[in-house]
């Protein structure tokens, strides 16, 4: 899935790279606890979802030059793998993309919230 908006590519990237900023643009995240202020491979933490549900995560890869990163969220035996990327939109602004792998029911259920988050990520 993708979303396109007017926010500058560098700003969108910083919104991704600083977990403390995730609640600004992702309505399904009310807080983040992370082992580092900036994403890097091996950074771990918890995403705090509505109703206080804490979901552990680990960052797999970060490609600053390519504006790509991936991570895993796990709860019990269930794991989601998320791959994010950003690129400059043809008319300026930013295209944000997301690929989610995991149990089909969970991926389908998460898709609407993820789409809203991507749209907010690329809005000024």
C-alpha cells in the first residue's frame, strides 16, 4: 500500500526514524518505548496501542540512503514483518509505501489503520 502527500521527503524520513514521533502521525500508536532515540538495526522496544496493549518490536534493517527500513512486531506466537519505504513523488512531496507480512486475518485487519497512518505521515 502507498500514500502520497506534500510533506518533504527528509521530514517524512525523520518522522519514521524517531520513534517518539510515531504517535504524531500513527493513530493506532499512543506511545513508544525504544532502546534508542533513532532507529537502527537491532533497536528493540514496545509500541503502545490503544487500551495500553504493549507490542514488542525489533528493527531488522535501516537503509538511510535508500529511505527504507523494516521491523517485526510480535505478540505471543503471532509475528508481523513490516517493510517501509519513502521516495520523492513525481509532483514533489513524498510517496510512503508499506508491505506487511503475517497471518492474513491480522494483515487484513491492520490495513485500514496502516493506510491512515501512511496518509498522515506524508501530510505537512
